């Protein structure tokens, strides 16, 4: 019996359940072990709780051998690698875009000045402000269900959430609009999962590697290298999206990146293409380009 550690939220259970099923398909027995994290127990803003609030308890349980592997939302993982652990697989990614869920099915364009839009992420707040439409970003936290309820209750006109999270809960039909990355560049690694186990668990490393999707891993590597090179964390005002496309000399990575000041008054958006063979280099190169254009100063406005 292989023990899969998971947070207890509906989203975490859905994500872990999918991965558990994939491992069962390979002919193994998997048992889910629920672990509560600091991020689940506190209702303080994530930016205050610090990097890794959703993952530390799972990682501690891994190192203590209370569980054998864990599934994380990749975008919640700190960019610094964890000692003794390995991201053994990055399964195929869901739609990475953000989504709008609004009252009366209003589109983003139909939400006028003064509309109250719930989101806790400074990246999303900045991009809503940058539209110059007088939308009011209202800070919210809590699980996907709690956030969606604030629209149903009439407390908010809309919320912006990762499409992947809503879809994994089987509620994609409630999405009013999937936001084009031109307007709302997603968080690095949004929609992707990270499967993590102990770096010395040779047997499990071999078994779980079968779940890896190389294109998703390459895309996420480019996006997260960009984030790391900008020395920014998962709650930083940074958007990134890498796509794999066929180029003249074989498959290429097309990486878009952006940094924002929280009021949306300053934005730097750039993109770069590079070989699929070295996605980290594409991320590093784009980080240099963004820095050259003043990324540190723009993000600094947020501190
Ligand atoms: N920070 C919370 C979080 N972590 C992962 C997801 C959604 C699923 C994903 O991005 O893979 C969410 C909720 C959200 O941003 O709407």
C-alpha cells in the first residue's frame, strides 16, 4: 500500500484522487492520508503567511516517512528545491488560464465601474486595475467553494479564480468567461500538479515517473525559472505562461512573462522563444529582459 498525503480541501482531494487513480491504473494500491497545513488552518492573507504555507506540513510528513508521496498545486510550491525531496512527475496540465465567475453571467467587459471583484492575488488585482475600468478588487481568501458562494450570495459581483481549480471540482459550467492571457496572464505553473516523493525512494521514483508529461514539465520549468530569477514568490505580481509549439528546427517553448505594480499603473510584458531542450534557459533569458526593462522597480512598488 502506497500512502499519498493530501490536504483535506475539496480541491486537494480531487487532485490527489486523480493522481491516486493514475497510480492504481499502473497496478498499485494507494491510500489517501489527510494532512492539515498552516494555510488550511489560518484565514490570514497568503502573502502574510509566507511562502509554502500549503506545502510545508506535507513535506514534513514525507521526510518523516508518514506518507510516501504528495500531490501539490504546482503554483503553490516555493521555487527553492526541498532538501531530500524530488518532484518526480508533472502530469499533463489542465487549462492554465484564469476564469471569471460573475452574477447574471456578466462578462468582464460588461462589469462596469464600481463592480466588486473578489481575488486575493496581487497579480490578478494588478491586471484588473490595469484595465482602467474602475473595477474594485476585493481581497478574499478561502477555498474555491467559499469564493464562489460570495457571488451566489450577492456579496460580490464576480470572482477571478484559476479555471483548473473550478473544473477539478466539477463546476466548470459556472464559469462565465475564461480570461485571455492577453488580459490576465496566469500565475507561473497554474493548472499544473507536482508529484513529490523522497529523493532516495528509488522504487517509487521509478514507478511515479510514468505520470510525467515532458511538455508540461518543460513549460512549468520555464515559468518557474522566470519567477525564481526575478526572486519573486508564489504571491508575487508576476504572470507567466509557456506554450510548446512546433518551430522551424523542432519543438520550441514560447514563454510570456509580465510584472505588475499592484495598482496596475505599471506593467512590463515580454515574451521569448527558445528550444524545448532547455526550458530553464528560456526562463532565465526572459527574466533578464524583464529586469533590463525595469522589472525590479515595477515590482518594488508592491513592497
Ligand atoms: N493559491 C490557491 C490555489 N492553488 C491552486 C489553485 C487552483 C488550481 C491550479 O492553479 O492548479 C488555487 C486557487 C486559485 O488560484 O483559484
